[in-house]
C-alpha cells in the first residue's frame, strides 16, 4: 500500500472540514483572544508591581488590577467558547467520517470484506475514528491560534525593541515548528507501528475468542496465551518508544523556553544599560515573552499524539480509497426475474489464480426449481455469488430478462433475491426483529406465519419472552439448526422472486429437514429456487439438477 506523507494526510483531514469553516473561525478567534487575555493577566501583574513601586506611570496600580480582573473573566469565557466550538466541530466531523466509513464498508461488502480481519475493522471504526477527535478538536485550531497569537506577541515585542522581537520570533519558531516537525519525522514509524500492533493484537484476541471452543478442544490454550502475551509485550514496547519520545520532546521544549527567557534577560540588560529601553519596557518584554509560550508549547506536545492520529487517518483513508470489487448501480426501479441466463460465463477470483467456472451457459425460468450439486470447493456458492453480483463475471455475462446484471440497480437486484446460507447471523435484538429483517413492516401475524413455515414457532414459544426474547439473553444458546430455521423464516417472510438456498438444511436432522422442504415446496409455487446441497434428499424438491464438474455445468439426467 502506498504510504501517504504527513502533509498530505493533514491536507485531506482539513478538506473534510470545509463545511465547518465558519465554526472553525469562531474557535480560532476565541482561542487567540483567550490566550491574549491570559498573557495580559501576567503582564498587568508585573505592570501593577511596577506601578506600585513607582517605576511605571502609564497606568495606576488600581487600574492594572482592574485590567487583570477583566482579563481573568474574559479568559474563562473565551476558553469555554473555544472548547465548545472546537468540540462541536470534532464530534460533527467524526459523525461525518463514521458515515463515510460505513458507506465505504457497505460498498466493499461482501467481496472485499471477505478477506479482511474483523478485529482490524473494529478497531478502525471505533478507536481509530475516536483518535481523529484529537486532530479536529486539539490540532487545527491550536496551530492557527499559535500562529496568530505568537505573531501578535512578536510584533508587540518588536515594537518594544527589535531585538526582543527577534528573540521571541526565533524561539517561538523553534518550539512551535522545528521541534514538532523534527519530532514527527523521528517518531512517525513508532506511531504507525503502535497502531498496527494495536490492531493486530485486537484481531488476534477476537479471533481467539471466536475459536475458544476449538482452542480448548485441541489443547491449544497455552500456545494462544503465549501469543497473546507476546502481542501485549510488543504493544508495550511500541508504547514505551512513543512515551520516551514524548518525554524528550517535552524536555527540549522546556529547555527552549528557559533559554528564551535567559536570552531576553541578558540582551535586555544590555539594552537597559545603554538606554535603548527603560525599566518598564525591559520588565514588560521579559514578562510577555515568558507568558507567551503557551500556544507554541501546546503544538510541540501535540506532535506526539499527532503521529498516532496520522497513522489512524492513513488506515481510514486506505479503507475509503479501496476500490470495491463490484460497483453499485444506483436507482431503485422494480425489476422482474422471469428469466435468468448465464451466457458463456467464465470466472476466476481476482485474488486467486485458477479459473473456477468456464463457459457456463444456462437459463433459469420463473418458477424453476433447480438444484446445484458438485464436490466441495468446486464453485457452487461462487455460482450463486455471481447471480447476486457479489462478484462480477470475468468474461461472458449474466442477464435477468434482457438486462445485463451489471446494469441493474443494486437495490432492485437485492429486492428480488433472498439468500439462506449455511450460517445465519442473529443480531442482538428480539427474535421478532431478527425475522423482520426480511420485511421491516411485517405484522406479528406475518412473522408467526413465517416462523411456523420454518418449523421454528414452537421453539420460539418456549423462550422466556417468546418473540420478544432478545438473542443476547440466550447467551449464544441457539443451536445452528435453530438459527438456520430463523434464516428460513426470514426467507418465507420476504417472499422474493428468487430464493437462493445454500445448504439450507445442512444443520437439521432428517425429520426437521423433511418438514422444511415440504414448507419450501408448498410456499414457493411461483418462486424461482436455486438450491445448493450435497444431500440427495434435499435436492428432491427440485425439478432439475445441475452438477458443476471440471469448471463446467452439466444438467444431470
Ligand atoms: N472470496 C474468495 N476469494 C478467493 N477464493 C475464494 C473466495 N470464496 C471462495 N473461494 C474459493 O473458491 C473455491 C470455490 O468455493 P465455493 O465456496 O464456491 O465452493 P462450493 O462448491 O460452494 O464448496 P462447499 O460445497 O464446500 O460449500 C474454493 O476453492 C474457495 O476456497
């Protein structure tokens, strides 16, 4: 994958912000005024002392105290406004980015997501996006605030005496620009490596939790534990590197601030002695300079978190830029599937060499019930994935009626087809909501009728709260057969034109299988069925059986 530079990541992150520019302006203005108020408090503190001992006459002691009080109140208010608008921007933009990520995931699914590690995706949509908050709430505005505030301060110092302006300008640049820039170059690899190790560890732990049963059965727990510990150690090492780097940056910044003050005291004493500045100017210059490093120090501290933020942003942009295997066709017009035809279809998975289907031609008419058989791994599921356009054919074409499926709106295609696969995923919602996934506006009666057809109604009635039982409450205690029957209930409720059944009864006993096949047969008079199965008993409900063999499709006698 091509690595993006820090600058181009930053440019892209800022571009995402364009719609919120007015709010950003408010944040920056409040930030600048807030810092100036804070600096003024310290400066007028010194001025008050000067006035008290009679060295400063342009303002009275009382006047200086009043200015300090006003600035203190303003400082609080301005800081509050800055934080409020800054976080408004951050959370608004995170919502926009989350939306973009989910849209990208939807477009990439299912083809491009089949091979992705789920843990990696989880850390991307949760913690990676969260880290961007740092950039939007605590990076862009502080950079602008530091540039504006410290330019104003440099100008004021310059007006007191050009030498003070020069000292201020140089040290502000050193702390706010040179140190963070050097630090980001020096520490980028550590930031990227930390995020990668973090995502890898997440994936590994998630994978281990999913396969816990297999781990226990095959006595693999010690090896797994060792690997988890190893990952944690790697993570610690990565973090230690980042923290060490952070410490160094802080120490360097503090050193620079001290050096700046010392230089001002030293140069200022010479100027005072030569009469170039008076005592008040000398004192104010030192106090202003000492009080003005806040905005630039904030930048040098930022560069550490920024490294991680950039690493996260890079991963997110990689995902957003990933080209989907199949491009969605917009639109929502209704289509019918009176005839589906495969015409000299050839197919090879893009990421794997070897043709899986070769010169496949066949026609499926409305109401046809066809069975697809063949050895495991021969390409039966692939055949239906092409019909559902999870992947596009390598050559040849698939038509529904007279239209190439590549031109049919994706939504319309999905509406006409329902897939029941070997594994049905149940969401942590109620059983009713899980079935209603197939038809959101279905009534309770329709749900029950579908469940009865799928022979799952009696089981649901035994649950503590029947159809209102949440799947999570069952603690994963739903058998694969029960899950499969809920999947079938979804299909019965959907009543789509084409029903694709990929081993729909693989987890059921013969008695249940018989009942379900009977229900499928009785309820699918006009429906087209494409059924994949290894069992002769299952394919018995079909009129025609096709076999995939040596990459070809053959009609069985
Ligand atoms: N997304 C994918 N990318 C690359 N190869 C894949 C992908 N999905 C499946 N394959 C491979 O394609 C081949 C055919 O898989 P497919 O699932 O179509 O077989 P099948 O006949 O349905 O097998 P089974 O009866 O075991 O379910 C297999 O070798 C499989 O590993």
